[in-house]
């Protein structure tokens, strides 16, 4: 995963992997028209192939939604383009069918024999005309609703159905059946349970999204939230969603609102939730100071020396890797995941990396960035370039086969903190960096970019966790700086007075010599 075994002599020689997904699956029965199927396969190949959402340092909900919005906008642009191309191709192939969009559905428009029980307009007809109608020769333009959604997968189906219908029209073999009368599509609209929808959630979700490590992690969280909080036999109706959501409060309720909204939108259930988010005040947390962080680093070795012997060879020295992880989080303020998603170990160990920066992979929450250490001296103090823990890390990440594996490693960090007796959480090291940057006088924009979040988020972080001790430090530093300035001013004034005294004495001596 890290690419350390490739291009050893080249610091930038890590293997890049793309997570591109052809989002058009074979959900609907294919047309018997081979040309139509071949065209539709080429038509929808790799719709996100050239799309790369703009990197953002905003790791908040707003930043996440901006990336989602950019992806949806790209998807809509592709859909609009393919929709026009589909009708152009149908016309080129002299297929007497066109595709029409009405709301969130696609319909087939064609001139067909009168539907049973239908009449052609309100004009009176002669006996001969009525006999022609009875023979099915009188026709009318219809928009056929086959229950096809207005998305790229649906457009693929609409194209295949258009060629199929066009063939029937050309051969004069079209007949009104349940399919074209819309009876089957109405049957499809029956309300399903949440469990039934979950069976196809993965497929539907990735029809409009790239399949990357980040999106897979988000999706895994959605699945977990739904399964933990919604009985799978519950009908997917507006009332049921709101009833369950309103049975919770605080962060749990807000999480259910967000996840349910995505679920409802994915399946186009046709309603919006009428629920309000709760305002939640974050619980107090004590952010560790530098002395606490440094002393806690030694707890890993203390644990290793006092623990019972283990017979598992691979686990004997694992503590050294987790201690390295602790040191990196403390020194760089990284998100835990940013150490496990394709870590660029080559660059970290490269002699050309004179600034000791850590490169965060593009498939993380806020994309690629190069992080500068907040406390450079800790790199040596914590021995962060020791190859032994890095080899253990590399061995671990090569076994990562899914987002779930990364989540396990992320949870293992918290478990190891508790195991060795650390009294704070892994994320507190990140908050400590935000506060430290403020105390160090690092410009807010530079500190925010280094941490991978916005200026607003950065400001909220150090304001929220800026405890009394840090306030004392800030006041003390400002007061000491002012005292130093006052002292320097007084020294300058004294020097000026002394300089003036010496000048006058010099003039007196000069005058006395002249006399």
C-alpha cells in the first residue's frame, strides 16, 4: 500500500491507485438488439474517468457537502449530455421513439395505435373512420411510463427499451400489454421496507458517486447507522422515518437526520423529512499540554516491559508501531486515518525531505496535502524515523483490503491509548496542535491548511478547547512581551539621556580647551 518496495531510489516513486468505478450496472433485462446494448455500454463507460473533485481543507459537514455537490453537478452534466445524445442517436437510427424526462422519471414518447378504451380527440368520426380505429389503424402520440428513473442507469434502460419499442413499431407488431399500459410500473411503486431497500442501497448509492476509500467509508457508516437504529421490517414512509428520528435526541438524532436524508434521496422516495436538528453543546474535554504529551509517550514502553509474555510473534513489537503512531499524531496533528491510507513511507524516509513533511494521500477526508511538523524537535525525541515501526506499519497496511480494515486500525489506536494508560483521546493530540499553533503565533490560515480544515473550523477548535491554563500562557506571553518592550524602551531612553550627557561634556571640554 505504501509503495515502499517500488522505486526505492526515488522519493516520489510511490504507486498511485485510482478508485474509478463504472457506475452503470446490468440491473434491467437487456434489449435483444445487440447494437443497442453495445452502444449503451460505450455510452456510459467510466463517467467519472476525467472527474477529480477539487481538494478542500474543509473537513466539516459544509466541506463534505461541497464535495458531494461538485460530484452531483458533474453527474448531472453527464446525464444532460447523454440524454441529448440518446435522442440524437435514436433519430439517426430512424427509431420512431424519443425519450422524455418528467420530474424524476423517464418516459418513452411514440405515436402508437389507440390504447384500448381511448378515443382520438373530441372530433366526430365517420363510420369508415371508426372502422379504421377498430382495426387499430388510428394512432395517437403517447408518453409511456415504464417506471424508469431519471438517472444514468435509467437512461441506459430507456435507450434499450426505445430500440425494442421501435422494432415493434417498424414491424407493425406493437400491442398494448401490461408493460406499456403502465400496470407493471404501478406495481413497482408499492411501499418497500427499509430492509428491502438496503439490499440494493450499495448499487443505487454508487450510481451517482465515485467509489473511493473516502466514499466507501462514508457508505459503511450509513449502513451501520441504518441497521442499528431502524428495524428492517419498517416501511420506508415519511411518518415512520420521522417517528424513529424524533425518538432520539442530540447528536444521535442529528446523525439519523443526515443519514436518512441520503437514504431517501438515493431511492427517490418522494418526500422530505419534516424534522429539526438539535443544538448540541460539546462536552468538556481537557486538552493535554506538551509535558503531558511527552510523558505519555513513555507509557507504551512501560506497558511492553510489564505485560505478560505473548506467543504471537507478530504482536511482540506491535507496541512500537502504535507508539510511533502516537508520536506522529502529536507532532503533526494528523487525523488517525491519514497515517493508514497509502502512507508515503518512501518520502518520509527520503534524505531530500529536509523539512520532515508528511504527505497525506489524496483518498482521505480532505484530499492530498503536505503537512509540516508543529513541533520539529519531537521527530528526534520520539524517534519517528526509526525504520522498525515503519516496517511494522507497512506490513499492516499491505493487509488492508477494505475500508473496514482501516476503521479497525483507527479504533485500535483508541484501544491502545486505554491499554497503556493514556488519559486523553487520540483526537485530543490534533486539538492540541491547533491550540499550540495559536500560542506559537503561526498565522491562522497556515495552521488551518496544515491541519486540513478551514479557518473557521480551526478558530472554533482552539476557541472551544482553549482552557484556563492556555489562557494563562497566552496572557503571560503577551505580558512578558509587553514588559520586554517597556524594558527596551526604558533602556533606549536611558541611553539617549546618557548620550546627551556625554555630548554636553564633550562640548564643555572643547570650550575649555579653546579658552
